[in-house]
């Protein structure tokens, strides 16, 4: 009988996609009314999770959460503000023209930020499906990737080159976490409690999922069936909010221009700098992600550092609508859309997708999954061979 091929719809789709170019998409939402009245994004939008991928269990969890949070709407809104601010951080990430082996490193350097967003989204999806331990386990690498992003940013800025990150791309080795923790933030009194907070969260997350924990700490204590939901589990977003908040603090120290909004479209048209300045919507989400006291503290901390850039932006004349439209340059559309706000959203969404695509270092080859290789990794004889090879490489 002839082979009829796979009957699984998913398998057929994956086989059809094999070898095709990767597809990266992004979006940009803007407030139609006054910006000060603009609400935060819904969690799925902030995490860029397509509603279609949700299981019935996840949909039921979201419905239950919406009912639960009616008793604490302010805390739920605070969670959404933080997610919205983290999404908009991508627009402030700059690309200094330091010495580099290849130009693409200017965008690849932000791999850790984009990967951390994936980890955060998967943590959210896991908990919606009742996989509480898996969700917690993803929060630690989310924090680690956030730290690594800021570490490499600061190291590159200090050395005026991308040698440290290029080394990571080459040998896949990162510095010790002690080194990362020390250099991801400035060494001063303002950052000392932020560094302590990050260390405390990392230690707690490690203890809760990566090390032996007490039976009383197991999610099974609160569930009536394995892998199901519990009332306690529906409040998972409190923990995620706390962890995202910590990551935001580190970014706010290293990218302080988020506290000084710029009408990017009016000042630069569609030829603005890569990152550097934050548009009013980004600044709005940042402001709402912090208490008023903390907002003023972060803003004043780097005021002197930001002053030259702020003055440079303010010194630029505002562009007329016609001048803005004349700066439009997109191969997909010859003419700028008449609504400038819509045009800016379209332009930003395209640039976001481009940066996302360029942030991922292309693999040189596919992983070996041949029958011979799989046979070796599943046998004692195969692992003896691997061990001999490793000893030989070490002695050489």
C-alpha cells in the first residue's frame, strides 16, 4: 500500500513549513482619545499572544480571573500597566555605532530582551493552563535574560564596542551571575536596593522550582485534580506582576529617556533615531507602571545624563504635516496614509517586526537528529563514546 502521508493536520502543517523562511510579526496600538485617558493593554495584547492559540482551559481561566479581579481592580490594572510598559521598552532600545565585526550586531544585541518576552508569554500561557510549577520555572530565566540584556548594554557602552556580546554569540558562554549582577546596574546607593531586589527574586524563584521545596509549597496542595486549576492559582498574576516590575526597574535605570517623552513624529517624521527617545505613549505606560514617588525618583536619578539629549530634541523645529509625509519611505506603499497617527503606527509596527527578526542570530546548521545520532544518545555505549571524546578534547 502506498504511503498516504501524515493524517495529523498539525504534522502536515509543520512538514509544509519546513525549510520556509521564518515569519516575524508585530503590532502597534495607539490611543484614539486623549493619551492621559488611555487604558493599559489587555494581558494577551501586551504579551502579543494570539487569542486563537488559547485552549478551552485557558479561556475558562481568563473568564474566571476577570470575575476574581473585580474585588481588586486597581491591582489588576497595575499588572496590565507593567506589561504594557515592558512591551513598549522595545521602542527605546538604541543601536550605538560602536566597533563591531558585522553591522547586524547592532540589532542582534537585543536578543535577550526579545527572548525574555517569549519566556514571559509562555509563563502566562502555562499558568492559564494550570501548569503552575512550569509557569514559575519560566520566571527565573525571564529575569536572567532581562539582567543579561542590561549587562551587555552597559558593557558595550563602557568599552565602546560589542566584543563581549560577540564573544557570547561565538562560544555561547555568559559571565558568572555574580559578574552580571554587578555590572547590569551602576554601583551607587540608588541602585543598591534594586540589585538586592533582583537577587532576592532570583533566589526565591530558584528555591521554589529549581531546588527541593517543601510539600506545603507544592501547587498540589490546592488542587482537587492534577494539572487543574485552583482558586489560589488564579491569583498567579500577582507574582508575575512583581517579577515584571523588578525587570522594569533595571531597564528604567539604564534607559532613562523613557521619562522624557518626545513627539517623535513631529520632531523627526519617519526618519527618527533607532531607539534613544520615547514617544508619549511609551512614556505614558512607564509613568503608570510606577507609583508617583518612585516615578519621580527614577526620573531625577538620571536627569543630568538625559539633559543633553533632551536639549538636542527640544532644539529641533517641529515638522509640518507635509514635511512629515515627505519623509515616508516604505517599499510596500508609495504614499503616506493620510492619517498621520495611523501612518506612525504602521511605520512603528513594521520597524518592530524588523528589529525582532534581526535580533535572532541565524543558526549555522540544523541540529543532528539522524537515526545514528539518536541511537547513540539513547545507549550506554554511545555515552561511553561521548565521554571518551570529551576527555580527549579536554586533554588536547
